[in-house]
């Protein structure tokens, strides 16, 4: 019997279903934001995950206590003032 993953995601060993793809995208966003502080748009450009899905993943990760805002500043891509995101629990500017 396989041991359950300690990651905050369901198993990615599925049959390629829509839910499996969604969970894989969520993991990509989560892991990207551990190493990088970024806006939704920046995550989209870096990972290829659609912005609509990033918004869904953001909401789920916040609900699970795994994603935080870090600062409000101008986006490097759009120039608009937006929240930067992080999943790094040790980030110095993390806003709970």
C-alpha cells in the first residue's frame, strides 16, 4: 500500500482526469511560490498555468493556510499595484 504524500495535495498518480490536472497545476503554483514571490500574472507567465486557475488555486491554498500576501507593489509585468504572493512560511514580509 502506498504511503500518502505529505504535500497539501491529493495524489497525482491518477488516470489523467481533469481533477488530476487541476491538482498538478495547484502543486506547480505552490512550489513556484515557495521559491519566488510573485503576482498572479507573473505566476502565469512563469508556469504556463492559466490565470483563472491560479485564482482558484490561490483561494484554495489560502483556505488551507498555505498561501499569504507578502507586499503590495507594482507588478513587474503589468505595472499595476497588486499583491505579491508567497507560500514560503519563512518569508519575512508574509502577511497572515
